[in-house]
């Protein structure tokens, strides 16, 4: 049994998967892998996510040290999100899972959805 931040995990894999649990976290990390993004960019890149859920997921990713949030002292304030070194490493692993998914399940997608990625 592993305990981290008051939560119990059955193994290190269980702990690692907790960082990307949910529908949007791994998607957000992959979007950020191409460089820093602003909130509205992430909203446009992630159709179907509400602003509330996006905000919550970004806060959790930041708390978990997977992304950083930079607020520029401008009017109006400009905020950018980017991957930390730990987030970059995790995103590499997520991209391997994505490759596996394309290998075995690409027949389930339409050409239109493939072109969006």
C-alpha cells in the first residue's frame, strides 16, 4: 500500500494514473505538449468541456506540478499554461498510449476526426 497526500494507492501505477484520471486531463496535457496555451485556446481545442470543468482540471494539474500558470502583468491580464518537466515526461507516456489506441482502434474514428488531431 502506498500513501501520497492522504490517499491510499495499491501500487505506483495506481498513483501515476491518479494524475490523469478523468476525461480531460490527458487531453489537456497533450494540447500543451506543443507549447504554452491561453485559457481560450484550450477551450477551443477541447470541444465539449465547460469552462468550469476546464478551470478545475487546470487547477488540479497545476497543484500536481504537471503544468505551470503564468500571469502576465498586463491589462487585461494574460494567462498562459505550459507543461513542467514532470508534465512533459507524463505526456510522453500518454502519447505512447495514444499510439497504441490508433493502432488498435483507428477503424472506429472518422477521417474528419483523425484530421483534427
